[in-house]
C-alpha cells in the first residue's frame, strides 16, 4: 500500500482510510469488523429502547383508561348511595299519602313527591315494573314472606315496596310476598 489516502467501499459504508501518525495504513479488516460490531450493538440497543418506550406508552394509555373507568364507577356508586337514601324518602311520601290527610296537606305532599321523583328520573332512576302474578325473579325481587293468594304458588302475591333501577341495573329490588297458592 502507498502513503496516499485509500478509499474502500464496504456495503453501504464509504470508509476513507487515512495513514496513521507513523505513516502506515491501519489494519482495515479489523477496523471494519469493529465498526460493524459497534453498529450491531447500537442497532440492538436502539430496538430495545424503542420497544421499551412503546410498552411504556401502551401501559400509560391503558392506565389512563383504567383510571377513567375507576372514577366513573366511583361516581356511579357514590351517586347510588345518595339515590338509595332519596328513594327511602320517596317511600316515606308514599306512606304519608296512604294516611288520611287534609286536602291541602295531601296536595303539598303530592307536589313534593313529584319533584323528588323528577330529580330521580333525571339521574336515570326509574321504578322497576313488578306486578302481582309475576314469576319470582331474585334479580328484581326480594321475598319477604309467603301468603295464601289466588295467584299460582311461587309467584308474586303482593308488592310491599317498589323496586328501582338505574340505567338498567337494579339498585333496590322490589320487596314482595310470594304466593303459597290457595288453601283448599
């Protein structure tokens, strides 16, 4: 080899060889091999860092989704407890309306009960449809006892307290008495 700078093409690398301080050309094959090894290591580390970053990003997105769902559930259950208490007040209005009252007092109670019912309806709360003679369903009924009745045995004989649902989910089952059938 001569003292001039030599150019070697290797794959996609253009390497210009420069004589070292002593005037000789460095061992080209060893230098190229070392550079390829360094590049392989860098590519591997780059892939590892990119994969790690992508996993961390996906974890963050999933975490955010889980937190939103958790806060929605928390709000729903906190609201559910308040609504349970308001339903109890609605029941008390129904009890008051079942007793003899002065006409003015009855009108006032009916108006206040209507306002409370509207508030609950705006929050998605509605009375669960339960009728005498319906088949007992533990998802929507709570059996308090049994009594003789003209309806078939095991069916709802009497509704003691209304049940309520919110957005399709039962928040309080209807309290009912079941029929034993008629005594013979």
